[in-house]
C-alpha cells in the first residue's frame, strides 16, 4: 500500500512565512529557510513553498529564497508563485526545487502545463487549484468554481472539469486548496477533494483547513487524497509532525515514520 504524504506549506510574502484565514489577514510567522529546516528535520515527506504575492504583484519568484531552501534541506519541495513561462519553471527547478506549481498561469494559458510536462516530465508539474463552492451549477455542475489570483477572480471554470483537463494536458499532481476552508482549521473540504480524486488518475493533495490529525485521516479515507498539506496547526506549535504522523499511524493510515 502506498504511504500517505504529510506536506507542510510555507506561504511567503517578502521572504517571511505568513498565514491567514481564507487568504486574508496574514500574520508574520518566521523565516522560510529556518522553518523549512525545522520541518525537514521533523519528519515531513515534502514541502511546498508559495511566493503568494508574486503573481498579483507581477514579479518573478524570489529565486534566491528557492536556492537557500534547496541548500538547507534534503527532501523534495515544490515551488509556486510568480511563474509566467517554461523558462521560469526551468529557473526554479535548476535552483533545486523538485516540482513547480502553476495556478493562475495555467488558467490563463493551459498549454503551459503541456509545455512544462514535455520539458521536465509530468512528475514536475503540479496544478494548484483554489475552488470555492457555488450555487451556479449551470456553469459549474460539480458545485465548485475555480478562482485565481488568491481568490480575487472567479473564472467560471468547473473544478472537476478543470482537473480532468489538466490531467489530459500533462499535470502530474493536483493540489486542491479550498478557499472556503483555508486557514479555518475546521477540516478539509472533503466533497470537492473527493470529487476531483475520483475524476482523475494522478495524485490529489488536500489543502486548506487542517486543524487536527483526524482531519488528515478523513482526507485520506473519505476524500481519497494521496497527500495532505498542513500549515497553521504546525506553525503555531499546536502539533508537531511527529504527533500528526503517530496519530495517523495509530489510526491505521500508512505513513512514513522517520523516527
């Protein structure tokens, strides 16, 4: 049986890790390199680092930060934010990242998924998706609409339709970050995660809403996620990665125990 991955997320603004609720009211939490080392040493399987204002500010990602994280840790990590071209992807991968995450860019230019997959392999291309619940099921039959630019823009794209298309274009993984659950610590949005996991054959990562170990268990068992992203629950020290993984292991969820 394949093990489930636990992935800390570092949302970065001007080289500081921040955390908000539903993409708003972010507070400063610390240095991204120091936090990456802490979580790498603490037993996480991967990391994801988002330069969350790069795209909105129309600037490239902080490539020096990517290099510094790569030098400091020995586990795979993905990077997103401020990517506009395949050349940008190449710079990030050459700086030491294992994967690149595209979100708003992919909605504007879906072919960048195919171009990236051809250049670097599908395993390097992650589709980030920020769905929000909608009552407009005429446009979005699944009941979930894709948003972009940090929930600043609604797209009219159905989340499940977009996930299937991204897989066809060559994405190797999909991160489903629920806008409704983001930062609430009330649990993942299981319905949209399950709908997408059942619609595609590539790994799906649950994101947004983790507050307790049982939330990850539910994402794995009920929503069929392959991995789960955690942020606030570990950033604040409420839980350690070891506590989360020990709880999952005790519940029979297959995870890598690094101790």
